[in-house]
């Protein structure tokens, strides 16, 4: 009995001592912030889409049987699990049409809806995103600790991810799932560092089949795998690359199998084709459509330049000596280069894990672009979503009157000097966001001839 009591006492002492560790305190603080924001503020245009997807799945239509889901399938599978668990603890409706908010659907900005999700569902759909934030943060902490053996730098790297404003916003407010794609991507890179290339390929494909954005780093990842086999002879140099591709191909087939069986394979690419179609034909819809179409044409030319730059960066990395510093530098620069255009704020989350590690361990100058991206991207998102963030809490509580929310949304859709207020505020935010992103390759270019090979080796 005394042995059991001693074991319990020692366990409690260990638990209490662990709770005092900076990494645990920071993690708890970040989780609390997210759990406060999650039920209060929600971009219902996205959240209601997730409710529709879950409803379609529950009705037997699957992910693509009915209109409403326009992404690769992994997030849809996660939503299916969220729906099952939610219905166990909270059976009933996930959203309702709010008649008093129906006017918002006729506003100039088209990304509003009167189909408003309940706060309980908002919290439920954000829980996987918050958990993903936490796991990515832990992997960043663990990676930094392994490289530096320095607790302070490792906790700092964790905080640069976990407390980055845009990371918190996307998981706890907008309910966008880029964090899950980042999680799979980061795991893929860590596995590639350990030469576990089949699993690395599998996780990279999971990242791409969650959201296609990680595909930008494919060149860099392939260069990294090939660079580690430069000294091998003949076909042996390509063995690890082959294992990576096999892992990716097998995962693609497994994830796609339900769609292949149901004849919905092409629907997995609706995220690309639907936006392409809208951009091409939007000129017939509105002044906003003209704005989007012009932006699309410019983006096509920019993308060709960006892809060329990504290939050049990957080749430059391949030619140099391998080290942790060069790896995370080139991942940081490549992920930023991929978005040297006025992109949607959530896409920039892919930059944050790499700049967090690099700024915390190697070069504090990268804290400037980190802060500019983190703050300006949130402002960009707030301007676009404005009063709609309050629709859910207004519709289902007495915290704020619906009339006040409608007034906020109406102001953002009114005009000043012939321009809609959303655009007046959104364009400067997008420019500042772009400047923050561009600072990363600019800092790299100024120091491009630095001999990083002397700093460390690949751990």
C-alpha cells in the first residue's frame, strides 16, 4: 500500500513540476485563447459550408454527390468524423436560416450567408484545427530542441508558431483547415530528414490532398532527398526518391479510392476547376468579378515566374552542402516565394513553421516579416469577413443585436468616392501582407553568399 501511495505521490509531483515548464505554460495559454475565441467569433460563410458537407455525408450523398464541397477529400473525411462525434453529444441541427440576416446575401461582397451555424458546432469543427496547431507547435519545439539543445530557443520557436496571430485566427475564428495541411507537410519533412522516404511521400500526399498549397514545396523536398544521395553511385542515387514517389502514389490511390469507386474522381479537383471557371467568366457578373478576373490573368504570369524561382532555389539548395540551417532557410524562402502575389491570408500559414524555426534559432531579422505577415493577414481577413464574424453569436445569444451586426456589414459594403469600403481597406492590407512576405526572399538575397555550411550539419 505504501508503495502504491509513493508512486501516486511521485506521479503528482512530476505532473506539478511539468506544469511549471515554460513550454507547458505557453501551450495552455495558447489553447485557452483559442477556446475563448472559437465559440464567440466565426466566419459563418465557411462554417456553414462545413455543416452542409456533413449534412450531405449523413444523407448518403458522400463528399461530392451534392454541390457544396470543393476541396480534396482529406478535410471532408475529417468533417465526417466531426459530424459523427457532434451528433453523439449534440444531436439536432448544426445551422439555421436566420431570416433577419437574409439581406446580407444581396450585398456587394458575395461571401456572406444567412445560413448561420450554432456556436456549439463552431467549437466542434474548430477542435481538430486547434489540436493540429498544438501538434505542429510540439513538432517545431522538438525539432528546435534537437538542433540546438537549447530550451529557450525551442520554446521561442514554439511560441512563434502557436501565438502567431494568423495561425490563431484561422483555426479559432475562420475555421480554415490549412493548419492540417501544414501538419502533414511538416511531418513529411521530418520523415525525409530521417530517410524514411516512403512515409515522407505518404504524408506529403496527405498534405496535398488536404489542400493543394503544399505542392509549392515539392521541388524543394525532391531536391533535399536527391541531395542526400549525391555521393551514391548509379541507380542507387534515386532509390530514396523512388521510395518517396511510391509512398505518395500509394497514398493517393488509397485516399482517392472511394471517389474512384463512385465515379467522382474528377470532383476531387473542384477546388481548382471551380475557381478557374469563376475567374474566367466572372467579368459577366459584377465589378468584383472584373477585379477577380484581372487578378487571375496577372496571377497566371506571376505563377510562371514563381515556379521558375522555386526551381532555381531548389537547385541552389541541391548544389550546396546539407545542414539544418540551409534546410530551414530554403524552406522559409521557398514557402514565401510561392506567395509573392496578393493571396488569401490563410495560405500564408505554410510559411510560419519554417520562419519560426529559422528566426528562433539562426536569424532574428526574420522576426520582422513574421510579425508583418501575422498581423496584416489577420487585418486582411477581418476586413473581408467583418460583421459576419458576429452573426452566429448574435443569432443564438443576446450578446449583440442582429441589427448592429447588419449595420456593420452594410457599412463595409457601402461606397466612399465610388469604391466599396471593403476594397478601400482590403487593398492596403493585402499590400502590407505582400511586403511582409517579400521581405523573406529579400533578406535571403542580401545574404545569399553566406557560408552556412560552417554552422551545423544535418541532424
